[in-house]
């Protein structure tokens, strides 16, 4: 339990509450913080295309390259040195804060020596501290606080996409303790946040290992069966390898009641509960379940040609999620599907839908998908290509046995993953709460050891 300050005063801001009596409230524009929107026109910013990037040049920071107070540099684009020199106003230097202004508002990181000289895109704002009594690290903790984010939510602009501008950012009320206190808060939070992040990383690594084990279990079962002594044969498919000698290999199109079918090319505009759910790629989680927070519906008149039946499987055909699948069980609601999805309707006396869905979680399916994408100019798998996907087919009884064996093992793994995810959520909540309490003065960390 951390102690509180002896005396507080009200700020008059309901989302901030009280602060220590000797602290002040200042706005960035009162603290001499330079705020620069980065390139809005020309070949960068809003007009940026992949064709503008080069292999060697000056790194260009996009929203995706900024996380929670850190840079993500494994896939950072670059622009030519000549363009960077022409647009030198938009370069960053050590101590600057890079802040996202659209979409994921509030992602930020403090520029270190490593990022000095990089450039930021039109998605970002740059905060440059010109006041010697404000520390960039402390400022980044404040700007990431939940109470300050509430201010941004109340004041954000944009008709089609939420955003903030220099005026909004320069007018955010800023809890402002003396510099020596800022440094104490920095030391305290750097230590605590680092420890919490390490715990979160351990849980995430455990989840990765459990997911790898899950995939390996599925792959072994759907390609080798349950009998370790069963005679094997070459499947004739490079990415599939050997399979039990009595199994077949059939193309997906020969396991379907009808041709694979594209979905409805309609906008997701409605939430009428009396209409069928309109399933899109973005609704499907990585684990094959549906998100509820993105739920949309489609009118009965438009949806009738695209209704799903229990056992139908949807394949994502393009974009970053290409190859993702969803098994519709039909238990709770009627549904139809969108144009970037392809419907497969299985012949159930040849393949059990859940068995096929599990096959799409295997390593061999991933190899097939990656092989298709390597040959493509864009990330896309058509209905025709899905139709030619080769599936190893055991007997129906073997399919049932494999499903029964996998069910218990996968449920145990999923339970552990769920517990890890709950732990991560609690760590993240604690981290957010700790930062908020420290930078708003709800706790006094001046006497805390690092």
C-alpha cells in the first residue's frame, strides 16, 4: 500500500480530480512544448504508398511502429535520404515524443539516440520539449494516463475517423510537479513498469508455446492418425508428406455439396436485431470465434442468397487475414457473410465439418497457404484455389475418434491459455492504475526505493 500526499487541491476537472497541493496544472502550450503536425500532403502522410518506400534510407515512423511507450522497428518503412533532407522539418531528435493523432490515438514513444534523425508520417504528432522543467519521460507517462485519454476522447474531431490535432494536444491540462519529483516518479514507474512488462512477456511466451503445442497436436492427428503402427504412404503432396496408407487425398471442391461461393458485397451499416448477422473477416478472431463488439446485420432481402447453414466453413480470401477460417455452428442465430469470405458447404458423409476446421489449424495447411501467397502478386486466395486445396481424408469413424481424442487435450490447453490471458489482463490493469495514480499524485512515490 502506497502512502498519499499530505494535502490535496481540486483541479475542477472531473476526469482528473484532485492533485497534490504543491502541484500545478499547465497546458503543453504553457510549458513551451513544440507541437508539429507532420507531412499532410505530397508523397508522404495521407498520400503515402508502398511505392514511396526504399530498401535503404531514412526510417519513417507510422502508427504501427509505435506501441506503448516504445518503438516497434521490425517492419519500419524507409524513404530516400533526398526526400528526408527536403522534409527535414519533420525529423525527430532525442527527447522528442512521437504521438499518434488518428485511429489508435495516444500511442507514443520517447525518441532515443537510436531513433534520432528518423522521420514521422502524417499520422503522427511530434512533441519537442523546450522547457527545462518538464522531463520527456514524465510527459509520456502523463499523456498515456487514462484520465488524459478521457480528455482526448471528449475533444477528438473527425467526421469519418477519430483524430486529434495540435490545438487539442497543446491544450490538454497537464499535472505538473517540480522537476525533482518528476524524476522520482520516472524512477519509480520505470522500475515497476519494467517488472510488470517482464511478467506479461513471460505469460505471452507461455501462450506462444501452448499454441505451438496445440498446432503440433492437431497436425499430427490430421495427417498421421491415431495408430502409430499404421502403414504409411507418400501422399504425393509436398507440403503434406506421408499419410496412413488407407487414407485418401481429395481436393476441397470434391468434398462440397456445391461450388464454393463468395459472400455479399454490401456495406456493414446496420445493427437491426431482427435481421441476420452479417459476418465479415474482421469479426473472426484468430481462435475461430466471433467478436460481439463488431456485430452488424444485413436485411433479409439482401441476405437470403448468402445464408449460412450449420457446418458451413468460411475462408478468408484476401488481406492480412487470408487463410483464416470460421466454422458456423448455427446454434444461436441466423447469419450471412460478406464478400471477402468464401463459403464451403461440406458433404457430411465424406468429411465432418469440425474435422475440416481443425485441419485448417494445422502446420500443413499453413504451408499450403504460404505457398499460394508466395506465387501471388497480392495476398489473395480465390475460390478456385481453395477448391484445389488437397485434404487427407480418413474414414468417418477415424475422424470421430480423432476429434474425441483432440477435444480433451485441446480443451486443457485452451484453459491454460485462458488463465494466462486473464493474468495478462490483470497485469495490464495494474500497470495502467499504477501509472495513473503516480502521475496524478494519488500516491506519493518520493520515498519509494527503485
